[in-house]
């Protein structure tokens, strides 16, 4: 363990600087994990995630901006994520470029080529936009402040714009990453005739707030509905990244991590990746964790047939993830036909359905014969 990390933690604690304490402790947890002390690293991260304990004995309580009427905080500081990010290679390169530009801002400024450090993430739900914001904050070693839309958007005319201004007045003092999730809720196209004049004023306030930030401020915004955003908002985000569904390589990594804990000697993850082209990372995580929970509760081996059923039904009206469905919910012949359509052969189908190769061939013959 690097003594400097211990010294940094102690200095931050003695100074009652809670954000520094968390940064230093997270750094120590990462080192512990890299050194194979995963149990200790997990315990330390769990301690850091606990609510209501930050340096209260020392009297340190961070004053967050609040809604005047409800007194609810408008932003909340969130922990850096411990779950790895799984995204396609072009998206990975785009994020790496953004982080690199942020880390070298001073050099760019000296040469007159600095840019606003604001990135817009767009794409369907469950593709990892929120997780990406956390990883950006972690790589930049900055706190992550997330805007709470439930508090920000007030039912009283005029208060929403005031709340937006309060957030942008607060952030410059924190050297943090500001995450504006679901930004379309407060930044819709101003020519939308369905919206009241108040919402149009809110958009103007958001634009003014973004313009008020200096070059060192880092803003990450995310939207599931990019077509709703006002064009002027887009112009405030020189970095723009559309995150789509994971490709087959990424899906394989997701199944391997969430379903097998990175221990898949038989290569089942690769087969599951082939049959799940329409799933998001969040879908794969939910299906995987549901299967592992049942495995632990029932004290038996992982049931790949149930996982396969959940994948097949994940986008049907019968259930988004199929978490509680059983293999019997689909006929084996139907499943075999579906898997064959994805290019799987008899041995691969047998592995997923938990049947013999001969039985798999019989199912395929029955499916072919209707």
C-alpha cells in the first residue's frame, strides 16, 4: 500500500473534508482489490455507501441547494460506481478522448484550443448512460453530483427556473462532475406548442446556467429522447455520444461478468450473446442476477434453460425480463426452433436447454416437421 494514500486519508479526516475522505478511501479500495484483497475492498466500499454517517461527529454537513418550498435537495452526491462499464469500442474511445481532454485542459488553454467540457449521452434506457457518468467522475477523480429532477421540477410557476439557477450557482465551487440525467425534462424544444411558457423559460435558464460555467467545469447530460431537446441545448455540448445496444462482443462480456462472475470455462456466454441481440446491458444484468438468486435460494446449479426462456421473452408483453418465468412457459420445441434461427447447432442448443445432444436433434427435427 502506498503510504501517500494513507496519509491523504488521515489528512482529509482531520480536516473534516468528507469529499476528500471518500476519494482517498475509494483509491485505497481499488488498490486492495487489485492486490487480491477483494473482501476488504468490498467492506470498505460498503462502508462508504452508507447514508447518514459522513463526519457528523466533526460537525461537517455539506449544504446542498434545496427547493425553497419542499426543502428537498436539488442535487445529491453519489458514489463512484464499482460495476465496470461495458460499451462498444467506438463509445469507449469517445469517452477516453473526453476524459483525456478534461485531464489536459490547462495545456489546451495555454494553446488557445480549449473546449467546453460538456458531453451529451443519448440512447435507449438501460444502455449505461448513468453508469458512464459515474466512471467519468471516477477517472477525473472528482465528486459526482446528480441533479434530482423530482425536486428540481416544481409545480409552482417560476420555482423550477429558480431551482435550476441554484444548481448552477452551487456547482462551480465544487470542482465536481455535474450529471443532468433525463435532461429533456427541463430542456425541451422551445417551439413545442404543447408546452407552457414556463417550461420555455426553464430552457432559457438551463442555457444561461451552462453558459455561466467556466472552462474547467465538467457536465454530463443524458437523454432517452434526443429528438425532444432544444437545438440550443445541443450546441452547449461539443462532445456528443449516442449509445446503442451492446454488440455481440460486449454482450458476451456482460453475460460472463453478471451470470458467471467472469468464470465461464465452457464458453456459454458466447452462445448467450448470439441469442440476445435486442437486449440492453440492464436487461442482461437483471436476467443474470435473477438466475443467480434462484440458484442460491434453491441450492442447485445454474439453470440455463430458465435463462434462455428469460432471454426469449425479454421483449414480449409477457414480461420485460422474464425473471419469474420457468422453462415450461415455452415448449422445448419452440425454444429449439428459436435458437436454431439464431444459428445455433444441436450441441449448443443442448447445452442451453440442459438436454442431451440426441434429444436436441429430435427437438429440431420435430420443429422442422411442424
